[in-house]
C-alpha cells in the first residue's frame, strides 16, 4: 500500500482497527453507557497508528468548526455583562430608580448609587448559584442539547430586561441572567478538553477568550448606533437588551449542532473521528464520560494545581 492510500484511509496499514467491547455493546443496545468513556465506542484498547498529515487536517477542521462558535459565544457573555454600563448612560438609572437622592439641598444633590452596585453584584451571585447544577447537566447529558436550551433561556431573560420597570425587578433579572450564563465558560472548557491535546488547549482557550477585546470594539460601535435613536416607543437602553437577547437566541440555536464529543463529530468522517479520538490517547484524560466518579473527584480535591487556580480566580 503506498503513502497516498494510507493518507486516504487516515490509519496506517501497520494497525488494524478492531471494534471494542463498548462498540459491540452499543450495536446491541441503544441505551448509552454512562460508566465508560465515549471513546470506547470507536477505538480499541490499544493505540492505533495514524498519519500525522491526517491528524493535522482533523485538527484544522475542528478549529474551523468550534473556535468561531466559542469566540462568538464568549463575546456575547462579555457584551451582556458590559451593556449594563451602557444602559445606565442611556437612562436606566432614572427609569428604574437606581439613583436615590439623599440630600437635595446640596449642589449637585447628594445621591447614592448603591442599588446599581447591587444590581451589578447580583449577576455574580447568580453565577455562583448556577455553576454546580449547570455543570452537572453538562456532564450528565448531551452537551450540545444542554447548551442550546440554556443559552436560549439566557437570550429570553436578556430580552425581558426591556420589560423591567423597577430596581427590584432588575435584581431578579440580573440574578437569573448570571445563573444561566455560568454554563458558558464551563461548557467551552469541556469542549476544548474533549477535542484537543494538552499541548493545544492553552492556545485554543486563549482564542475564544480573546473575544472580550473584540467585543469591546463591537459593543462600542453598537452603542454609538443606539445613541442615534430619537424616536420609538421604547427607551434606548431597552433596544440594547432586545438586540443582545436576539443575538443570544440565535447563538443558542447554533449550539444545537455542537457534537457531544469527538466520537459524535458529524463534521468529521468516520476515519477522521477515529483519528480525533486517538490524538487524545496520550493525555490519558479520555474524551467524555457522563458519570461522576468519586475517585476522580477525590484526586481533583487533592491536586494543588486546582487550588492554585481557585485562589487565582478568586483574587481576579
């Protein structure tokens, strides 16, 4: 067999792909096994030799499919948090009584914006409350379907901000907004760890995280456009949330097509999926297992690197 034929197959002739027990079981039963890693369905227990050129092609296909989706999604997270400041500039403070006059006799009157500060904080209280239950949903059920449902709810909550008419209502909206948005960073880290080797993950994480800078520019341009609105039945800050919510709902629909793992990556061929999974074998982290294992939880708690990341994020 010549090299061109090997490249076409994507797997070297020195290794034969045998169906694993997990694959045989999946053929006999349509009930998914949450105890085994998803990779067991398409690769054997022993390593399969694959062509590096094919692995590079697979990596690029994964990049072109996943990175733009994550870049856009995390940009929406940043934009959604940042538009509160823009809404304040466009009159939200007065409309929702977020500014309280303490002493009208002074010039200018002494006022308190404590309500606005609490509205900002409620978002992060919601994130803290949503991290555990939504992370469990991601780990236990189909990732794309969970992301799709939660992100659409996020978009609806964002659009409903335009209907808020009091500072108490804004508190509730900000809490639930943070609750559902907490799924995005966790979900994207799960996606990156399930498709990329450990050497590739840091760069890919930085790619989707870089959208915060780009969306600062995009958000500024959008705000300039909203500042030109002089008519209509709604306030300018209400239009901002309607647009942000509509974009988020559209993104949620796209999330429906995110595969559960590289094993189910519909944008790869069958042989490319085998190569995508084999690329991750060296890291010994698996592809995706939908069962919480106590020994792995204990190992994570005892890992000093976990605590270093915890304190680093807490201090950020």
